[in-house]
C-alpha cells in the first residue's frame, strides 16, 4: 500500500497553511511545499505539496483510522469538488 498524493492546503494565512503542512510532515514523507496566493483578493494562501504514503507503516493507519470516521465531513463537500 502506498504511493504519491498531491495535497492542496488553502488557508487564510501562510502561518495556518504551514501549520497544517507541518502536521502532515510529522507522519508522512513530503516534498518542500510550494506557496501561492489564493482567493479572489489574493489574501489567502495555497500550499501545494506531494506526500509519499509508501513510507507510512500499517501501525500508523491502525492508530489513526481517519477515513472510517470522516464520512460525516465528506458530506460537506467544497463548492469546487464533485459530488
């Protein structure tokens, strides 16, 4: 199990986007994030990084079953997401 995933973080400020990226980097191997302005006024931050999920142990997934518990949040799709 594993492979590469492209992750897009959109936040109100660069600090918030960096905090989210740091959390991902604690458990997953990631490349250096690339930052871009986001939002209609350019005041937000878009952080883009590639995550290597092949370097994560099965034990980590057993401790953090986020996919099984995230179904209710999946119903609140963003306007730019299908479904």
